[in-house]
C-alpha cells in the first residue's frame, strides 16, 4: 500500500531537488523576442502597474494601439506570474551599478522556468503513483522527462511552453482526480475486486493498491481543472486545441462514475473555465477588440499561419527531421507506442486523453508555417505534449522492472529475463541518447549555432535547410562541434602552452582580418603569458585611439607581473602621435615563462555616440617577438552596459565565443568587480543550495506518530 503523505512528501522532494539543479544550470538571459517581450511586460507591470509598453523598444513583438503605445502579442499570464522574481531581481540590482540592472533582473526572472519544469516532473511522479504505479516506475518516468527530453534545455529559457505544459497537465490531473475517488475516501486498504468501481480501472493483480486522494465533492477538483485550462489559454491562446479533449474526458468520466449527481462535475469544470477565462476575455477586448481575439490577429490571419504547409511534410519535419524531429530530441517518446496497450488496460479513458493530446499537438503544428519554433532547442511547440506522452510510459517501465513477489519466489520472475532484458536495454539506450543530447543542448547557446549557420551559408533559406534537414547540420551534432571548437580555443587560457604567447585575460575580441590575433583592445588589465627559450625579447605597440574630448590613456606596462621581480617598462612615442612602443628583454638560463600586464584606465565608446557598447582600455596593435611564436588565447568582450540590443546580442553572437551558455560564465564577463561577481553568484548558489537541502530532507523516511 502506498502512503499518500509519503507520496506527497516525495513529490515535494523531487520538485525541490530538480528545481535546484535547473536553477544552478540555467542560462540566465533571454534567447528570443518572445521572451524579451514577456520580460519587458513584467517590467512595465512592476513599474507602472500596466500592460502597455513604450514604443521603440528593441527586440520585442508588440501590437501598436490607437494611442501610439504598444502591448505584447503574447498571453499575459506568464508576465504576471514572474513578477515576484522581477521584484526580487530589482531589489538585488539596487546594490549594483545602474548598467547592470537589466542583466540582474533577467537573471532572476530566469528562475521561473526551472521551477515550472521541476513542477511538471514532480506532477508526473504524483500522477503516476496516484494511478497505482510503484514509486520506482513513477520516479523513472519523471527523471526521463527531466533529463532525457528537451525539458532541461527549455528550463534554461523564458519561453511560455513550459508553463503551458504545466497548466494543461495539471488540468488533466485534477480532471482525473475529480472522479478517481468517487465513493472512496482516503487510502484503499484492500485488493481490488469487481465491485471496486475505481480500483478495477486502475489496478492490475500484480500492482500495489492505489492511493485515493480524498476530495470533498465532484465540484471542487473539476472546477480547478477548468480554471487551470483557462490559465493555459492566458499563457498561449493556441492551447485551446486541448479544450475538447479534456472536456470530453471530464464528461465521459463523470457521466459513468458520478452517480445521480454526475452533472455537478461538468458544471464545476465549465464554471472553472468560464471564471478563469473572464479576465483574459476582458484583457483581449480591451487591447485586441474582441472577447475571443488575441495578439495573434483575427481568424483569417491565424488561418494563414496554421494551415500553411501540407500535413505530410509537416509530420516528417516535426517527428523525423534531423534538426527538429521530436524522436531525436526526446527519445523516450519512442516508448509511447509500446506503452499504450499496457496503460490502456489500467485506464483506457486517461490513456486516450494523453494520446489524443499528443496527437493534436503534432497535427496542429505540422501545418503551421512556423512549425520549427526556432530560436530554441528541438521542436519547441511540442514541449507541452511531453508530459502527456510520458505518463503512459510508466506502465511499460513497471512491466520491464517488476517487483518480485515474496509469496511467489519459486516462480520468480513470471516473465523471462530473456524478454525483459531487450526492453530494459532499449529504455536505457534511449535514456542515454536523450541525456547526451540535452547536455550539449544546454552547454551551447542554440542561438549561437543558428547564427553560425547563417554566417556559413549564402542565405537564410540555405542555412535553415542545412540545419533542419541534414544530419551533419543538425544541432545535435552542431553543438558538439561548436563546444569542441570553443574548448580548444579556451584551453590555452586555462593552461598556457609552452613556446607560445597567450592572451590569458583582460582582452577584447580581435579586430584583425582573416582570424589574425591583432589588433585588439584591452579591457583595462590585459594579461599576456609568455613561454619561450632564453634569451628572448618582445616589442609591444599600443595605440591610444580615444577621441576628443577624452584625455590620453594612463598606461602601464609591467614585466613579471605578480612576482617580486615586477617592474614597469617605459614606452617610446612613435611618429603617428597616438602610439607608443614598449620593448621587453628576458634573459636567464633555460625556458622563460613570464607574465606581462598592460594596465590602463577604461572608457566606453557608446557614451560618445559610437555604436560599440563595451568597456575598453588601450589598443594593442602589434606584437613583435624575437623568435617566431604562435599567438593563442580566446576572449569575450565585456557585457554591454548601455545598449539593450547589444546586450541581447552579446549572449549569442558567434564571434564572441562564449565557452558555455551558463549564468555563472556570463557573471564573470558582466563587467562587475570580482567582489560584486561573487556576491551575485552566491545569491544564486544560496537559493539552489537551500532548495537542494530541503529536497533531500523530503526524501527522508516519515516519522511515525
């Protein structure tokens, strides 16, 4: 018998543990116009208590109103729900320079989707155990969702699809719960019989008795279910496609199991939906001119988008294309066809609802002009279907990993291991493939790879074709090659090689042609690592290109920087009037390993109207070593402080060569002082650590009264 308090405690523990992991591995920034639009809507609500946005904002998708103001074309709910995180980020940003406000508030708002994805996995576990599946099978399904599908990469974004998935899946859960316990209260303490109206539907002879979650009437859970589905529409209006599925599911169940008062369930569900939709309808009427309108336009405009490509082509694109196919980006979904017969025998109606939800998403988006949902990892628009696809898989997992029955040890196992082992191997292989894909999908900014393909191809159509429909161009492989290239590029910074000149830190990206390492600006403290046989000399030429009215740069070149032998090198002015030459001689026996620092005050061209928002120091135009040595070392420009558009681009531009798409990496290059970086990073670490500790505590055994 499964204890309901134990299951709820474990569900909470799973939520907190996964939330900690997702928060600590998040990207910490927006990836698309969609996300940026929802963020600035939250910002407008926090500052002005209104949904309207000022005109002229960069990187947003808005609808222009008659008064000249603008409003987001996307559903308002996500912008509302992430307000507490915006307020938290805004409060913390108050202790940092003004130019960091946008970065810090976006960093904290990025915590929203990690919480949402963790909640979906926890709900999967709770749902599966409620259906009578053992905790092991329920936990495995939840972990498959979290790590072997594109749930993890999408927890790092601020898209609306994860919230859509949670609300629709929770709507189905409460619809099921509303009738799963009819006539039963508390925990079922006996094996199911033919007279057990509910138990006969959900429990097989070799399963543990099912936990029946108590409820007061047919009305309340169904009301919550309808309310949640209306909330899903307030997140994305396209979620309306699941309305008939959940409504038919509710009607069917309450009609068969609700007794003489079955209509209470239907009325409760419809009341919840209507009450939940009312605020959205008023919002739509105010901004878009109709109770059932949306920011996506009228019916004719939506039709041109939804029915834009042939279904057979779209089905291949969504399911099998190398660069967007659901089966490659979420391999555990391949288990669904094998799980359906097993899940059907436990609960035919619920299995039908899950499969129908998966199919309607696939069919609806297969004809959509923007089927790919690009600017994302995998087929983004199918994200809400993933928990529905994996819930029936619990039946297959339980069949493949049966719990031995102590009273039947002589005949254990009933199913031959020769039958079970291939199935187990297939599940583990799909899980391993899925986890590996999500690891590379999370390590590299998918927008960097997308834009790299645009640079490498003659036009956007060729780039999209290469990325979607060729194996070699698929992001599943492209991210591997990009991460490998970045690692090779950054390796000298982490471990300077022998017989080389390494730009270790404090430099911007090169402005040289054809990959030449120079010229490049320092960012205030450029550190060069030298390794060469003695005797050895090096000549540096630095150019001060600061325009009037800025004063000349204050420059120091220090040899043997950081050691007791450190000494400043004098420079000689060159005839051009802006450059100085510094000559360094290194003598002594054997191999010479030295550090040279180029120190200067800094300036930002953007403050003078120059379209470059970066804090820079002095321009290193030439390096002239006495022996021929390779020049190595990667660099990232510091985060733009004054241009929102350049800050948005900074995270993904391929020529900026970020090693990892991770919030801590970006904090290190944010332009904050080391102390400020540590303070900001520790606030995230503390949040993740608290959730992890609380989550692990929840997995401890319950104390007996």
